[in-house]
C-alpha cells in the first residue's frame, strides 16, 4: 500500500509522447516509486496520442474557461500509467511534435498551452479536484514549472513542490504582457519572482519558488551553479544550493534488455557475449556497410551542437582513416543532417546515416556496435550511454554532467584495477574526440581487455532502483517537513 501520493506534471511521457529523455524518466519513475510505496499520478496534456491510448476514462473536473475554451480533467490508464489528462482540444489536438508546428517553429501559443497545464496542476494541488489531493507536486522542466508559481502566489493551502530540471537550456521565456493571462499577480514580475532579463521565464518560476530543486545527475547539479552551464541562472542556483540535489536517471531494464530484445538479430547476456557477434553483421548488412575487421561505432542522438555532433562530423575523416565504421541515427539541425548525409556519400563503405528516429533501430545499434559515441558539450544525465552499458556497447563520452557520473574511464589504473566501463575525454573539442576514438580503436584491438570491459559495462546497475530510493527519501522528507510546519 502507498503511504505517499505524488503528482508528476510533465509535457511528455514514454511510450505515449516522446521527444527526449524527459519522456523516458516520466514514464519509468511511477513504477519505480511504486516499489517504494509511493503512488505517483502523472498529469499530461491531452495530445491525440494520449487521448487515443487512454482507457477507463472518467471526467474528474471541468474548467469553464481554459485560455479560450472550456476544458476537462480526465482520469484513466494507458501503458500501465495512472494518468490525469487535460482535455483541451483547442490547445493540444495537434498532430506530431508537442512543441513544434509543421513549419518547424514553436507553436505560437506555447505560453498558454503550458500555462494551462500548470493551472490544472495548481488546481489539483489546491484540492479543487474532488477525491485527489497529492502530498507533493513534482514539475518537470519549464513546461510544468509555472505550476509552482501558481501554487506559491495562489494564497491557499498547497502541498510542497519539487522542480526537476532535465535541461537548463530550455527556459520557457515569454513576453511580460502575458503575466495576467497566465494567472500571475503583478508583483510576481520581479527579480525574486518570474522576471528574467525583462521576460517571464517559466523555468525561473520553478527554480526560485520550489521547495526543492532536483536535476538528473550530481555533476550536472554542480555544473549549473557555474557560468559555463548555468545558462544565466547560476547565481540563483548558488543561492539555493542548499535545496538543490542531483539524482541520476535510470533506464527501464525490461525494455532495454539484450537477453529478450526482439529488435536484435541475436539475443545475449553478459555471460554469453559471443552470442552478440551476429548482430554486428546483421546491422552492417541492414545499413549497407562492408563487413570488415575494424571497430564499428554507433550514434543514437539528436543532431545538435549541444550533443557535439559537429565535433563528430569534423572527426569522421580521422575515424575512417583508422578503418572505423559509423552507424548513425538521429534528427535535428538541418546543417548537421546535411553534413552527415554528405559524409555517408563520401564514405559509403564506412558511414551509414539514417535521418529520423526509429526505436527498433536504436535498439539494433546498441546491440550491435562495438562502441557508442556521446560527445556532448553538456549533458544533464544522458540515457543513451546507460543503454550502451546495458548492451555491452562501450561508451565513448565527453567528461561532462551525467556522462562523467556514469562511465568509468579506461585509464591505465582503471584498466589495471579492472573497473573501467568506457572512455571519457576532455576537453570537448575535435582533437579531444579524435584522441578518444583512437584510444577506443587501440583497446578494441586487445580482444581480451575489450571483452572484460564489455562484461563490466553490462554488470553496471543502470536501473531505477537506486534513483527511486533517493526520490522517495526526498519526497518523504519534504512531506514530513511540510506537515510539521503546517501543524
């Protein structure tokens, strides 16, 4: 039986709506917390994909007007998730990406779309929805952060709040003229409120007003208090460092399991690594690469500068010169997409590129390549390197954020102690990446050492058990302190 109730507020959730790691975390955390006797319900916008999947729906509440039209709060289940769905077709009944229109630009009413999500969360937190009052409200990223401000300025009794930041780069900045429309009083537009360089920042609303702040790795929690990663909020976060915590993400080890993964040509586990070999040939055949005696590298990533994909593009000639092959799947910046397409045409025997995202293909790459490249300039946590560990694809990662926290570099002492699980590099430059790829190639040519590193990688605990315990402890501590102060 659950002894604590948490409302999770998010703009996406796997497997219903996904653009990045936020969806994976939002989708996995409820089941992980259930094992800690915490009941998590998730509030999500009523996108078409969510509405289509929702079962056992019932209307919990109606809103006479929600930014231009009436709306309803639905309860139901989908994909094993206990969902609350904001049914507001005028805001969410749009196909495709939840944030971006067919023209590739942000929906012009995103400020109101996610203010509505936050207003609904605040109504739930204030007890306006019959039969459900959460003990804690957790808001994920800027799209949900305004809920914390609405609860703070609402004047009524409220539960404690947690702001969880998955990426500081996305801040939800909008014109100050929207202040009244989104439900905030005039005095909220101040340096101690939601004002940020003359604009309203939804992210700042959460950072400055939440009872606790979490982010998705300990190193990133430290990095965002510095000018290099704080994105303008480093001073604020330094003043709030006593309520800032870094909790590593996990992955769903049932979904990501090479022993049962139907997306692989051959299934295997850490005790039977030789069974992994057929996957390499199957992937090479699938993408049109020549089978050869050289290391096969993979990339599963958004194609952006944040992810260091421009550095990889620059480093490709050096990788090819060493005989290496690359299989990449991703989408993002148009210039980078074109650059990788050109590279595939220039090196047809060595480079294969798929522009887009395909979940089965992502699994196939993880279960087939020798090494996975993650050269991010900054990385709050990263999930793809956790999947790589699980599948025995040695991660080659920049020494930043969660990549630093999850991968043990194969330096001389770590290899001697037999603890290395991957390769880290710094600085995050083309030269740094090229040196890391050269190290990977040298290690790959020592089969016994490489196999030991694969086995250690696959033995790494990348699941949700430890992170869930930390979240559970935080939620309980916060609820108890709030109860004590209220009573």
